[in-house]
């Protein structure tokens, strides 16, 4: 290959699972998809309506490179209402085409080649790739099943070197569905490193839980969020990053150069997501349904023989211990796909410490979850005989 | 600043002009905008209709990371019809949120830190910044006014070192509005370096001209294009890059990681742009209007005293020699803004060899162009008295 930079950037295994599933579907197989982390819900109507109005009104031109002002103000308002963050300056909000490109420019603004960023193991598979692209180095800190896959601040401290620039946190987390407790967030904030806080699953919390924003604990942070998960807007590609005051200019320069602006009608849609009174009701309905699915999935997975030491209370994932069935999550995932026709994601996709686990996504209908788990049960039990 | 990478990434002067213009507007001034390179036209209705249909149909989910298949096929078809490029594999097309992020991942796939890319001076202000972000090095080759600001292949050869990885071409060009002749494209293709060809202004050509795709001359290239300019779709953020077969996987990996996919309804809109029978008529009307404005603007600029040695026949820019009025294009642009209330872009924004020039954009109504140039004439003539 031509470029060293991309050598370490791997495709996700979940994509390989999905591609193989689609091949089987073309051959006529009926596949249940529990692998992809995407809401099955359609985007609520008031949001779609706002985009349609924008199109009719001719909002088809570039916007301000940071995003339309009303949207950035609404985001600040949202962080005030939900987390009590006061006087957040809308000029610190950079609206991007999904939260993914926001990681790229925030990492780019902070990390030099050779710098280190601390990631949990397991973690979202993209994080290390942003670092690799910039020739920075991901440093992994194991998080443990019996600890709800939370960062242990002492372990972070052990991993810090003079190259460490930042710590990435993600609560609720992909792939584990777990939250980080407030006291641990506090301890992490006190380390005086930069914190990248991926808050994309905020709002998707159950059982009376509440996710805290890192902004409640420190200003030395970049906060990533977006509309994909909570508002079922994955295909709109709209996210944002809240950056520290003195990073606004370099991040904005990169946004101007690399993206110019985000999609204009999608920004109007996002504004409706945060401000239209009917949207909150729709979101509550979705959250209730996710919670029902979550409970059902946890119960059934345990019945089948998967181990779930602590119940996940956020996002839409269950990260289940499958060591009873196999030590090799990659092989097990493909075995289940080929034999039970259910797509699941191998834990190894999220790091070496995810080996032996499978990620099950409950952003799918209760019927399909029931059918998928039934098939998995039948297959695994026939196999162990 | 925290990061060396961003030190060289500057904001565009055109943005400073625009921001100052907006300040003046807030104070009640009536500003004529000839600075920003964006079609004044609204996106044609059949294109908007396709997006609205997609929204109603619930196409609000992630698409394939390369883009929806129909769109990639239509892009291949478009390159066959317009340039005779046969059997282009749709899997070589990567659809992105505007062509800007396409540059980022294509540069990222090819360029290691320290590698060199040859750029024309002047050139589009973003090109060097993609290189800077990757800690690669832009190497400038002057292009000359009396040569229609075309690359001279001999000069490129002189600039080649053992670090040279690629040559960036852009025909029709921003900021000059000029095309590169076929024989020069041929000569550049024969240099056996990678060619990045920015074809975003293709279709916007006048006076019987035709822009050639670099794919007519070589396969050792990355071709960038998008819907912003020709279809008046800037705010949709939809572009693409056609990559060599063996770069599909690394570029796709980056696209997956950094963007996931492009906006789903915008992809349907783009498909309509290429395939809906009414769109071609709308585009022809826009091109006719640009051409009228172009002729008018060239005539008036010459009358005012700007020098235009060779007539630009593409894009929507006139890059006029303003040395008669000032050697300092930055000062002159702000002087014109403050005194004549017309926004223009200083040539220095596009490189040292653009000094002494001003870029005038004719993507604005004939009325406003007339008014703006009238004001500039009155101001400059009063000034020289």
C-alpha cells in the first residue's frame, strides 16, 4: 500500500458480518440483524417536516462554517437544561456532518504525531483509527465486566506517560451499554489531561439512570454529540463538538477547509429535534420501547446461557459474555450468522479485552429480537449436545 | 497552540472579507457580494423533490459507506457519457459529504508525512491545507497570466523531487476561471506521478469549450467532483471521489471510520441531478446565464481599468489584474469593501503569485454585478484623481 498512515486503519468486523449477512439474504436467507448499532425507528415527522420546509424555502446554500446560529444556540440551551451548564458560548459549538468528522478535527487540533490518547478496552472501534490517521498512539486501559466495564481511575493513572495528551470517555458506552459513575468522572476530570467525551448515547438511559456530561466536571474537554441515536437520524449525518474557547479558531479553520459547512436542511431538522414540542414525546416513546427490548433481551440472553454480570442501562447494546460457548468471538459470530441466520458483533471488534463477548443491539423490534434469540438458543443448544 | 499540525492551516481571507461585509450589513450598509464562490441559484425543483420523496419514504438511515449503488452507477454513466470513460466500476466511486472531505481521505490514503504535492500558484486555498493537516508539503509551481494561468509541464518537471507523490490539477480553475488544454493534460499524465484532478467546475464552461477529465489520459489519478457548483447544491454537501482500484479499500475504511456514510436524502437528490430529464434543461439555463454575466463582467472590468489578458472560459470567476490600482490585493479588497461596499477576494488568498489580482465571482445576478462594478468604478476613479 502507498501510505503508512492507513496501514493500521482497519475495516470493522461488524461490516464484514453485515456484508456476509447481505450475501446470505441475496441467496434467500431470512436474517435477523442484531449487529448494527442503528435505530430501527424512522426519524420523527416534525423533524422531517422542518427539513422539507427548509428545502421549499430554498435553504440549499452553504451555512456559517460553525453551523446555523439558531441551532448552536439550541444546543447550548439543551446542555443548560439537561446538565445545568450555564453561559455556554454558541461559538464554541461546531456543527459537523455527523459526530465522526468532529472527532477527526478535534483530534487533529490537539494531537501531534507521537502523542498518546488513552482509550478503554473494549471501546468504539473508530476511536483508535482517528489516532492512527494522525500518527498518534492509542493506549489501552482494560475495563472489566464485573465492574460494569467502567474506567478505573487508578488504571488510567498507571497508563499516563509524558506523551499522554487526552483520555477518551464514552458514557453510555458502545459496545457495553454501561455508564460511568459521577465519582469516577470527577476523578478522571481531576487528572488535568484533555478529556474527549463522546456523549452520543445521552438520553438513551433506562431504569432511572442519568448520564452526566463531562462539562459538569471540567472545561478541559471536547464534547461530542449528535442527532443520530436519540432522534433516529443516522442517515442525516448531523453532529457537533463543543470545543474549549481557545480551540474554536483552529477547529473552525479545519471545518472550513475540510467540510465548508454541514448540510443546510439537516441543520434545520436538527433544530426541530431540539425545539419542536412534539419531538420530546416521540423520543420518550422510543426510549420506552428500547427499555422494554433491553429487559427482554437481557432475560433471554441469560436463559440461553450468556453471562451478564451487570445489567447495562444505556445506549442500545448488551455486551454478553459468550465464553461458555466459545473463546473466539469472531468464529462464534460467523457460526451464529451461518447457522442461526442472526447477525451479532464479535467482541474482538472493540479490542482484545472484548474477546469472548458478543455485542447484541436491541435497536430492532421486539418481534425480531425474540425470533433472533430463539434461533440462537436453538442453534447453540443443538451444538453443545 | 496545542498542535503543530494546525499552525499552517489558515482561515481564508475571503471569509474575513465576508465577515466584515456582514458587519457592515448589520450597520445598515447595502453590500454587493462578488467574493463568495457559490451559485446564487436555488437548487432545481426535481432535485429537491427527490430529497423530499426520500424523506417521506423513510430514507433516513445510514447508507452503504461508498454511497447508494444507484448513485454510484449514475456517476459512472455520467463519466461515460461526458468523457467516454467506459467500464468504470461503481465500487471505485466514494460518495462523501461534499468534495472537501473526499480530498482529506484521498490525500490521507496517498500522502505520508514529508511527501510533496505539486500545486499551482495561485490555486484553491484549501489544497495546501489538506497537505498541512497530514504534515505533507505543498510545492508551488507558478502559473502565468499571459499563459491563461495554465500549468507549464516543463515547470512541473523542474519542481519534481524524490519526495513528489502527486500533482493537483483543477480545470476549470478556482480562482482563475481558466481551463488546461488537452495537450498539457497529456504531458502531465505522462509524468507518471499520481494526479489529483478537481473536476468540480466541469459543466460550467462557455464559448464552445469542453473540460477534459483526467481519466481520458491516465488511470493513475483520483478524480474529485460533486454537485455543489453545476447543480447549485452547495448546502447539500454532496461530492465524490473516483479512486484507483487498489485504493478502494483504504479509502473506504477511512470513509467508514470518519464519515460512516453521506446524507441519505441528499444522495437521492444527487441521483435526480444526474438522471431527471428536467434537470439538464435547468442546468443549461443556469450555464447560459453565467455566460451572459461572464461576458458583461469581463467587458466592464476592462472598462474600469483592470487587465484581463486572456478571457476566462470556465467556472464563475474572473481573476483580474489590479496592479494598476494597487500592488497589495489584501488592502485593495478591504478598501473596495469599506468604500464601495462590494465584496471581492484578494488574489493573495490563493498564493503569492496571485498578489496584485482580485477574484470577481459572477455567480450573482446581472443587476447586482452591474451595480457592484459601477460602484467599484466610481470609487477607483475618484481615488486616482
